């Protein structure tokens, strides 16, 4: 189709046609038997996708920021100490949210593009008793992939709860919530979950719910309070209708289809597909001579963040758009105007990556950048052909 563009930003992403079709079904009552069945199945599937068989899933209308709010407001009581492992803009947002609920926040950070070492995190944990430790699995402002497994293990060792922001990661980057001892993991529908924006997905471990139940202070957020949502989630999963606030009926129908795709592919296969496609994109960008924000040892598989070449700025994104691909500009305040972002998660295919690099090449050529035509596409193709 002539006017169609390929959406390759770090969320929202391209959605499967049957997911979009599910959204377009006539809206039913949120207490109708057919919807109760769909919502019940969604909750079971969320638990499977998060690899957390004993976890309690919550699916609530709102964006990823609501999921952040939900994690923070239910765990934090005024004066609690929280350690934020920061790898960029979204980690810092979580710190701000924790502070809003009265936490005393300590932030461990690294220079832009790298992640604090486990030894640095441990050194802070040794200094005092923290109620929780948060980490952003992929910080979308830098494309840095954090060692959530290592950080969750440290949190456990020091008696703290662990919270993982999986918004740019869950269902694409390896994360095994239960096995790795993560207490709260959350994401949003529009990323690797593959459903249009509008749903916050969160899974709480039994330990997280225990901590919430043991609170002295009331939860300082009405909409996000587990007390309001827990009975609703339990009822739908038991295939009974319940009401606290109207669920996003059409989005939940779409989520059911998308979660079905994720489980049919299998999580291990999905982690491998993202690793392979991520490597292809990065090889292509490198072959074009563009540096990347994330250090190779901590680079995400769900997105790539290339620096613009010298003398070229964000105007190249318009040329790339004209070549058929929608990419995102920079976000991290320290380097905002110096880089751009490519998302490759969800149902992203080999062809999408080749098309994206082709459009990046055409955009760069239009901006006057000199390179060997096809070098980026060829490098990506070589990567994709490995083990083909
Ligand atoms: N955390 C991360 C890592 C994100 O990438 C985003 C969104 N890009 C958010 C949180 C916030 O999600 P939303 O924009 O859906 O509120």
C-alpha cells in the first residue's frame, strides 16, 4: 500500500492484523459471560508470559507509567528506603514516582550508555536497610540492558523487594520472574506484548503481596491500590464478573489474541528471535559507521540507539520517514539531540530489519552522508543468515 509506513520505534510497535481485528469486535458488557472468559484467560496467560506461576497478575487500563505508579504506591510507605539502579530517563522517572509516595531514594547510576556494576549496587545495599530495589530491564532512553537477574539476587540477599520495569523488555528480553526471585515485574501493552497502547500489566510475587498486606500506612493512590484490584483480578480468573473500574474491554480482547501468539511461539524462541534481530540491526548500524549509545556488553535486543553521524541531526529522521520507516528521536536529556532510536520488538521480522536499514541508508544518503550503499543492509543480512 503506497502510503503505509513501517513503525519501528521503541513502542508502540507494529501489531498483528488479528490483534487489531479483535479490537474492532463489537464492545460487549464488561460483565458478559464471553468477556469474563476472555479476561480470565488473559490473566492466566499473563502469568505464563511473565514466567511467574505463583504470581498475581494485574491488568489495568492505563499506560506503562500507571504500572510504575502501581508498583511504587503499593510497596512504599513514607520513610521507606528505596534503591534505584538507573540506566537512563525511565529509571529516573521511577525514582521520582517513589519519592512522590514518600520513599527516601538512593540512585546508583553509570555514565550514559553503561550500567552500574553489581559490586556498586551491593556496596550501597551494604550501607543500610532498603525496602526495595528497582531496575529498568531496558531503559528506552539509552537502550541499555540491565542485569535484572543479578540485581534481583542481590535484593533478595539483602532482604529487599525487587521491582523490574520491563516496559521495553517483557516478552522479548529473557526474564524469568519466579526463578529469578523478582517481586514485581511490569510492562505496558504497546511494546513486546504486541497490543495497542492502553493497558498496564503487572505481576506481583507472594512476597510483594505480603509486604503490601503488612503496610501500616494507607496506599496513597486510589486507582492503583491493589486493594481495589485484587478482588477483581481474582474474580475474573475464577470466571466471575466483578466491578471496580470499567476494564478496557476491546483492548483486553486484543491482548488475549496477542498473548496467544506469544505463548504459541514460546518464550525461549521469542528471546532468541529478539537476540538475533537485535544483533542484525546493530551490525547494520555499525557497518554504516554510526556509533551506538549502549556499550556492546549491555546493549538491549529490543532496540538500537545510534548516534547521528557528524554534521547530521534529527532532520535525517524525516528523510528516513520519506523512505518508508518511522523511527524515534533521542530522549535522554544529556544527549537528546545527538542520537535516534530504532525499536525492534514484538512481531518484528527479518524483513522489517532489512527494510529499516534500507530506509536508514536512503535517509543518510539524502542528508549527504557518505557510505558504501548497501553496507548496512548487507551486514544485517550476514547476521541474519548465520544459522539460517
Ligand atoms: N518504562 C520504560 C522502560 C519505558 O520505555 C516507558 C515508555 N517508553 C515507560 C516506562 C512508560 O510507559 P508509558 O509511556 O506507556 O507510560
